[in-house]
C-alpha cells in the first residue's frame, strides 16, 4: 500500500496550473485567468446549471471530470480555441502530457485519475459532454458576460465565436441559447465583430439572480491568501486554493474514516470559501477572535445566499451552513483537507516556504491540531512535513519538535 507521501510529487506538480495563464480575462479584472481559477469556477458553474443537463446526468461525476479535465496542461500548456492548431497536434501533445503526469501517481491512485482524464478526452459519456459544455461556456461568460471587463478582440467575428462553440454546446439547448445571447452582447458592446451569424436578439436563458451570484464569486480570483504558490513568486488566490483542495480530497480519500461520503466532501470544498466574497480571507496566524470571524462570515454567507432563489439556493445554502457548523464527519474531513493544504503547498518536498517567515513549528502545529489531529494519517503527514521543513532550514527548530513523537514513524 502506498503512503500519502508517495502522492506528493503528483500533487505539487499540479500547482503549476496556478501560474498557467489562459487566453480569457477574469470577469472582474482585465487580467488573464489562471487554469486553476478556471477549473474551480467551472465546477461551481456546473453546480449552478445542473438543471440544464439531461435527466439522469451524474452531477458528482461531472464535478470530478471538471476537477481533473485540465491536468494535462501541467505539461502541455493551455490550447487557445481561437488559434488554428491542428486537432491531431493538440491530441498528441495532451496524450503525452497526461501519461507523464498520471504516471507520477502510485499505482493505487493511478487508475482512478487515468480513467477520469481519458473519459473527458474521449467525450463518449453524457457527463463528459456536459462537463465539456460547461468548460466551453465559462470563458465566454468571463470575457463577454453582463458586467464583465469586456475583452476586446475585433479580429474575432460572431461567426467564428459561434462556430467554434456550436459542436460542444448545441446539444444543451439552454446553454446554447445563453452562448448566442453572450455573442450578441459582445457585438453590441463592440468587443467582437458582427457578421452573418450574429444573433438577432440579446438574452440569457438563465435567471439573472443565478448569473449575478456566479459573477459575484469571481471576486475570489482577486482575493489573495497568506500562503504562496509553489514557485514563491506570489500568493495564491482563494479560487486557486478551492480547486486544489478538491483535487487533494480526491487524492487523499483513504485518509478519511470509513463511511464518509466523498462526493459530499468535494461539494463542501467547492463552496467552502464562498463567504469570502464578502467577508475576505481570515489568516489563521492572525490573532482574530473566533466569535468576530464567525459573525463576519455568517453575515457574508447570508448576504451571498440571498442572491439565489429556487433550486440553486436549496442546494448551496445547506452546504455552506454545514461546513460552517462542522457537525458532520464530511464537514470535519473537508476542514482537515482545507487546513493541511497550505502546509503541503508551502513546505512539502522542499517547498519555498511561507511569506510569513515568523512561523515556527509550535505555531503551525498548535493552530493546525484542532482541525487535523482527528485524522491520524493527515496528522502524521503534517508532523512529517513540519520536521522536513526544519531539516531544510525553512523554519527554526523549537521546543515543539523536540517534544513531539518522531514524525518519521508516521503511519502514512
């Protein structure tokens, strides 16, 4: 049986997607979106638009497909849909990249990730096709949706935009109608050129409250966390963190107690930081009174959920409240994954460290203990990483490490 440590090479390799830029801007800022931000936002969009998929679609599977669908870009880079790159060249490059990345996983994890990646690539299941449709819709909402920064590209015509998207989206009538409305809007705003395929009317098939909620969540791409990305060049955004913890939960499923509903864990992680749209990020190392944090996040959550109505609100509101309450095994495991994530990104496998250079083993262990210690494999991994960080000179040794049980005896 492999250990959690054996999966870290794969996990830290995927961090590069936080610095791989896409062609489209974010909705709220005139800057290129990262692949990691795009992937998380797609999982959220798929949850919001679940009712546009055919009856019988397995939405948990759609989420998993979206979570891994761009992993090949770790080694293949992003392919811009408007570029005239031969399809065979893209397929070959992505095949090699996927095999190289999935090959980094220990055998016990490899089959699961390999099958998801190949299913998305093959586009033979309804879940893969719906995931691909969401993937195709998302950048159009970012670039040309109502209230967006309006990415200007007059070399792009309405015919080009619709033709490139039609084969993927036309099978989902509500999504295809939405795309046509977005293209009309982009033409009216003079962001792209009009030609014979320009839709006659502008309209979006989804209720405005659903889109307003979705666009509001784009703020998490502009909100920085305390920890760096792996390269140490900048801090991670909340949106990037949200994607990475979903992937981590998939990678560390066997660290949870038996009977855990892992699909529910991944849904909780998809939405767990949404309150930060209005509450901002709370840094664990800051001495902010917990009642103050809870009150701020409660008010922010109520404000955000009030933007939704009907089925989407019935779906999102209980998830947010469950994560905040921490009364279920799924919520506690999700919180443990959320808590160990920055430790892995900052210090595992000779990481660059943390922008807060005053952190000591004592501070890290005592702040993480309440959230992680209940999951022995995760806790052993935490202790091991902190010890490795001390060994690498990334933080000073102190009394906590001297008193701790030897973390090299970890059961991971």
